[in-house]
C-alpha cells in the first residue's frame, strides 16, 4: 500500500496560504510577516516542482542527504528557490549544509556553531541560522535546553559572528503547543531575535497567534508522507 495518492499541491498551497492570512489578520498581524516553508521530505521531486509551478519558492528538508539528492537540480532551474534545513545537522555534514542550504534552522550546540563558523569562512557563504530550542526538554529530541539558549545565542551570534536571525522549536506531540510557542517567543524577545520558526500542519494557526514568522508545513501541502 505504498501507492502515492493524487494530491493537488497547487490547491493545497492556496488553502494553506489562505489559512495563514486569516490567522495573521485575526492576530492583528500583517500576513506578509509569515513565511510558509513547504516541507516536501520523503515526497518525490515532482511534488516540489508542482509547488514551484504554483509560484512557491521556500522549502524545507530535514535530511541533508535527501536534500542533496533532490534540490541541486531544482535550484539550478529556480535560482530564487530558498532552502531551509529543518532537521538535525551532524558536524561532519556542516560543509555540505553550508553549500546547499540558505537557512539552517537547527543550530543547537557549541561544537556545531564553531564548525559552521569555520565552514562559512572557508566557503564565503553565510546561510542564515536559527537556534533550535528543545522547549519540551525531551531527551530524544534535538535542540538546546531553554536554560542554555541565551549562552548558545551569545556564543553563535556575538562571539562567532554567525548570522543568527531567530529561534526554532518542535513542541512535544502530546502537549499544548501554545505553551512552547510562548516560551520560544520569550527567549527570542530577551535576546533581541526577530524570527520565530514554529508551527506545523496541525498547529500553524496557533503558532501565528504567538508570533511565528516561519511556519513549516508538510502534510497539509503535499499530503501524507510515504514511509521512509
Ligand atoms: C516534517 C517536519 C515538518 C512538517 O510536518 P507536517 O506535520 O507534515 O506539517 C515541520 N517541521 C519539521 C522539523 C519537520 O521535520
């Protein structure tokens, strides 16, 4: 049962964009402040191409290897494509990540910050960085602990001069996401960071209410993911 059901990516995109605009307006925000990151992981490149054909340009992938297989060709055809890394980054993949991604949302530890600084200097390419915060303090999940976030931000942004623009989180599945969105917003506020990547298919409207500037939406655009 691995047949891929037909999905109208263009229709889904239009619907999600409409929901984003409505949620933003309801929160008294300008819908233009919210960037939709379309997450096509595990979906074939054709679905990403359908999104590109519908005018969408901002995409997210959670695995470096999968992005390496899919995106160089798509980027060649669409130089204005913007690619976000939204999954864990091993230091030995930092070089590839700096070359391929435009935004790295998953900076979560000092060693990775130092490696990224070195690779960016060597490459002369500076992808924007978000610090991933493990707001639920889940042991199996990536992200810096909330209590250590300020120190990591200071190291990455102030000491290493990385282009740190914001914070990212993935709330625990079984908890009220709003509490996590509020915590992320507070850490960003006290550190003077303007961008917040939070909210997925099931909770992006709530995230927008709490100030999300980037929502990462997969299923609501591309349909259910085939098994890995
Ligand atoms: C897969 C993924 C998403 C998208 O999830 P959906 O629930 O399908 O919208 C968002 N963020 C991250 C980090 C992901 O890995």
